[in-house]
């Protein structure tokens, strides 16, 4: 692999804060022109976002309050990787926890990087079909959700008018609208 001329060399790296979800790092780096500067960034374990498709073609979504912005958001179900999990294990766990559904068929669609200026977070976009309601939903103790479903056209209209403005959800819905989902299963 050819080394990028834009690469920055890490000279010193310090973990300045460790939380239950995120770590904050400050690195001293050498720039391509030889000068030095500081980079502050967040380490994130990564996540999986699921596009759950019902037999009738509707998409299962959730409404959830997001504290940093102090408002509710309409989202596709998603959650962070637990240690040792792969995308499928995380996707299956999060779909069940957040919607009460299990799925017979899973497909990995793509990976997105939502915050490249200040975080290493990656989100795997996956699709789930052949949904079945599980007998019992096991949500996280601090998670409160409303579950509903929409057609793709209804969801796209909500993006257009600003009712759906979560970036990962927009990416997933626009991916679904752009590509033939039947080709990934």
C-alpha cells in the first residue's frame, strides 16, 4: 500500500478521559509539512444500524429522546458493539432490544463514518428481513422508545421536510431508496 502524502505522524498520544461509552484522546502530531499540532478526538466502539423490513414492505423505526440535543428523534434501530461482538451479533441483539423483532435474513450493506472530524466511530448499516415478534422485549434499563412503521415513501417525505434528521437513519433510508435491496439477500 502506498503511504499517503497527507498522513500525519503521531508523536505523543494521551487518553485524557475514559467513560463507559467514549474515551477522549489528545495527540501531538507531525503534519505533512513537518510542523506539529494537536488533535483531539473521541474513541467510540462502533455500532450497527438495522433497516428492519416487514413483509408488507414497511420499515420499523423508533422514536427516542436524545439527551445531548434535548429532543426526540426518529431513527432506525441501532446500538454499539459490545466487546467481542461482530456486526451480526450486535444487530440481532439491538433489533430485539429496541423493537422486539428477530429476523430470519440479514445482510451487511455498507459502513459509514459519521463524525470523521473528531471521532473514529463507524456504523455498519445492515438490513433485516423475515421479521418475527419475539415473546418478550428486553430493553436497556435506561432506554425508552416508541416503535412504529412507515413505508419508504413516507419516510423519504419525512426526510425531505426535516422530520427525520438523524444522519445515520437518513443514510440508511436513502441507501434503501437508491439500491435494489433484493440484490443483497
